[in-house]
C-alpha cells in the first residue's frame, strides 16, 4: 500500500472539472498557469478553470498528467459494464454528502495499490492472512460453500487546498459486494450461489472496519474522514447496474462512527413481472409511440433510478437500423417530441439512440428544464 503524503505543489491555478458527463456548457474556457522556481523533486500541479458545473468535482493534474488509480483495472471483473460504471460514478454521489464539490478537489485513489487490492480481495489463508473473503472450506455445494462476498475495492481521494498547495483531506472507499457468487463446480459448470441482503450488510460493515483500521496505520491517514460505501452489484444477466446500500463515515478511530441506509433501487422498463405502475405506463406509451414511427427498431429499454420510492432519474437506450442522416434527424426529432409528451417531468432523462455503427444521437434533459437538448453524431 502506498504511503499517504501531503502534496505541496508549487504550481497551482484554478480548478479543472472532472469529466463525468459527455456534454454540457463549460463555465469558463480560459486556462491559467502560474509557475515558480522550485526544487528538482517538487511536482507540478496544473488545473484549468473549465469546470462543467458545481455538480462535479474539480480534478487535479500532476506534472501535466491525469493521475490514474493505483489499482486501476482491478474493478474490470465486475458482472457487467453497468456495474463497473455505477460502482465508480455513484461513489461520487456518496462522497458529496461529506465532501462538498466547492471545497474539495478530486483525485483517483493513490493509496491502495493494485497488489494490496488483490491481496485484500483474496480468501484468507495461512499464506494470505490479509485476505478479507472467508477461508475456502472445500465445499462446492452452494448451500454449504463459503462464498466470495467482496468482489472489488475502489478508492477515491479528496484534496484540500492550503497555503502551500494541496493535501489529502479525505477519502471514500467503495466495497462491491456480490448478491450472487458465480463459481465453477468440479465438472466445470457455472454455479450461482445467492447471498442474502442481510449477509451483504453484515459482511460489508465488517470489512469496512477492517479496512479503516488498516488505513489508519498509514502516515497521513490517522485523522482524515474516511467514507465507506457498500455497493450491491447486480446479476450478470441484469440490464441494470447495482446500487449503494449503505454509507458509513469514520471521522476518527478504527471503525465507522455512523451508518446510513440508502434506500435506492433500479428498475428496468418495460417491466417483466406483469405489474403496472404510473411510470411503467408512461414508458410503455413512449415506447409504443417511438416504435410506431420507425419500423427498424431492435429495442427500446429504460432504466429508472428510485430513491425512497420516488423516481429520480431515467436512462433510455434505443437500438435501431439507420441508412441515412435524414432518417437519424427525423427520428431524433420524433423521439424528442414523444419524450416530452409521455415521460415524467421534473427529473433528469438521458436517451441514447444507437445502431450497429455506434451512437447516432443523444438527448438529455436536466431537472427543471422544459425541453431536451440533443446532439446528432456525424
């Protein structure tokens, strides 16, 4: 595990917005840089004033380069691309509850390196006493086997500005927990071992305390706030990504001081269980309108995110077959009209229109906006 260090950077300018959105208006397009003579071993920090909005953290750039995570690549083993994306992106939302975007700068995790992450994700054994997952009991029966509970660990660092530059002001740790553990039996067949929500909670909270205790032993991490998010990844065949179930904060000491239950879920439209809700009816009307306009559609699928039982955002993907730009333009205009008529108002909506060639057009509406903005790709 890398040592935490205060970063006394002698070149500091205004903040660069972390690029977490594909489109949007930059608040400023001017880049400024202030340089002073420094010692040979001093690293240089450059930031720009291009912050997309206050919804996003400004990012640090060290010696002209973006600093990638020290355990980059480990999280690629999650069940789906949706899980990988939501595991990382939604951890930023957890962080905002503790680290305001106007006070902290973002940097990908620089403390827990690849080897340490791999070691912690392993099963505990005599050879690997630091493994967090339970010791293999030799069973292959899913009713008796000790499953892999913890699938991935993600670190995000939050920097604060001081008189000399920047220093680490806090960090978040995401723990991706399995709701289903997939493994091979003696015949090479894939077996699914379900894990209850109660087990996920108990194991996740236990791992959080162990990780915090280990981090506190690193110089520079003794007293900073550490936020833990417990993420339940969705199954391999799910179109939706996972959600964070719990958020914990350790302001000091070797354990989480307080846990908060995050009542979130994701729902795929059209609903597959035969039930009907107001949101699903609205989506069905939108889907029927879109499919009736253009015959060459392979599918219209939506994902709704709910918090405390309320729909807070919707993402829709439309797969189609286009043969000309005029068709793309006409269809995008029709989708915009249909979305404005049938989809819920006053919540953010993203609509992606794709073909076998890739993304054809993209529509988005922010909270409070009356209409959609769009981009048609060449």
